[in-house]
C-alpha cells in the first residue's frame, strides 16, 4: 500500500509540472519541454495504474496498454478514459520521433487537451 501512495504522490507532482508548462506561451522550447514532461508524467501514471491493479485487484500487467485495458475491465477507467489512455500510449511511443516537426507539433497539441 505504501508503494501505491508513493506512486500517487509522484503522479500528482508530475501532473503539476505538466500543467505548469502548459500555461507558458508557445515556443519550440516550451513545446519540447511539454513533450518531455508528458513523457515522464505518462510513465508515472501507467505505473500507478499497474500498482493499483496489483494492490486492489490482484491483477498483474506489464505494459501500459494491458494495464489500461485491465483498469477498464474492473471499472477503474471509463470507456472514454480508456481510449484516451490508449491514445496517450501511442503518443508516448511517438515521442522518440519528435525530431520530425509534424510529430512534435501534433503531440504538443494533444497534450494541451
């Protein structure tokens, strides 16, 4: 249970930094910082979901998509939230390609949503 509490605190802190950068006016540097903060916020979030599922449901999952699907199956995420989480997973997988301007812009815009 302590690990879950720690994950919740980490997720809250990460989300706070993401929200902070999203208040900044657009620039390429802000865009890139936003993507970086999205990456680590996403990583913390899916690991929080993973820990929640194990602690409360006894479910083991090893990838973001499998964790989000399991969370949906136990009612921890709505269908809409699950779709958003799966889309975030796809975006996270694209972040290694942000040197492609169109990819970076697209991820930045979706992160703002």
